């Protein structure tokens, strides 16, 4: 968690919003999480709190970043001041923001399946693994040499540290394949004696398990494009899942049915009272995750009390 001090209110307000936006960009472009960016119920002693909320594959919410504009509250409590240009003592304006190791858990819960990890290519430690397949020493030499050719071709476009040749000879090919599936490596290249003769290789995607035979002369371009397609597909898959599992409730009965039967995100009007918020949590386990910054500002009536509501809140069961 980072904390900074500023000489003006605007100096603290703008970074609070900017940092949250940077966290959102990183998580959407690299981790491929799809978020709702919002103002959240305020952290104690904060003037405003901004957060980004992501949906996991089980429909539960994960708060994946917060940024607090603390105003001068902490400065007053702990006497944090400075000398301005006129040599006068002034209280600072402070912020507190950050993300945590929960990003790792969120990455796993967003993309992975029952067979193991699925890691987006942009952050994968190994983007491509090449697996030679052989039955004797002669085939071992042939497939290893061919794997090196593929690796050298890829080195022109991909960091060599993100390319690995599986040189183990104590495992069956199927065991090697499953090992790399579990590790979430985006692309696997299979090289057998027949592939060496054909001067081609079998290229396998981790995200959708598709296989295609690719000639050696085209393999580097094909894999680079494939990594981009995998990145885009993971984002679209997460976006489609969130959209499919985001609903609106106009009554408390409808809200309770959705939470019990389907889960996910629910937009609903709330009258702003802590008592109603506590009642909803006690009866449904759902909490207000945030107040979205965009597109949900229309007024209405609280789904529980019928009192006026300035905008819809985002509810979900959370980790």
C-alpha cells in the first residue's frame, strides 16, 4: 500500500483517481480481468474511496484495487505538516492506494479450468513450450535439433527466456503435455519424427485446446499472432461472462431470487441507509460492492423501502 502527501486538495484528488485507473488498465490489458470502476463506500477517515471490482468464475466479486483520498484527516490526527513557500505551516493532503497479492488469486480464479492454470500471454513466464517426441536416440537427436530450429526462429520475435524446450526423457509425451497444461503455458509446440520429415510442427492453444499443423517457415509469425489472439480471447471470454451474469433487480424479492439461484452482479436501487445495507447482507450475504462511476446514475426507488434513491448500487456476494 503506497501513501503520498500533497500540498493541495486537487493534488491529492487527481492521483487518487489516476492510480485507480492505472490499476484497471494493468489488470484488464495484462491480467485480463473485466472490472466495474467505481466510488466505494468510504474507508474510515477518507474523503472518498475509489475501487475496481472483478467477477470470478463462480460469480463472486473480488475487490481488486482501492485508492483512498484521505483529505487532511490523517494530517490532523498525526500532525503531518510542511512549510509552504511563505514559510507558513500547513497540513498536507494525503492519499493511500495499492493492489495486493490477491491479484494472483484473482488471475487463477478468472481464467483457469479443472486441468490447471490458464495464463494470459502478456504475463506468462513461459509463452511457448516446445516438446520433442521420440522413441530412440536417433529420433531424440532429430527432434531436439528441430526444436532448436523452432526456438531460434521464435527468438527473433519473442524473448528467449519465454521459450522453453522440454528436454526431459523420463516422461511419456502425454505426461509432458499435461504438465504444461497444468502450468498454463499459452502455446505448446509438439515435434515428432514425422514433423521433422515434413518440416512442420503441431501448435496447440491452452485456452481452447485447438491444434494446427504449421510449416517451419511460417511458425514464428503464426505463434506471435496466436499469442495475440489468445490474449484477446481471454478478455472477450471474461467480458461475456460478466455481461451474462450481471442483472438488474427492481424489487427485493427479485433480488433475493437472483442471489439464491444465479449469483453474479446485481444492480439495484438502495436508499443510502446503513440499516438497509446491513439488512440485505444479513438476509442474502450480498454486500454493496461499489457505486459505479458511469451509466447507472438514474434516480429510482430503493428496492427494500421504496424511498428515493439517487443511483443504482452494485451488489454481489464477495470473497
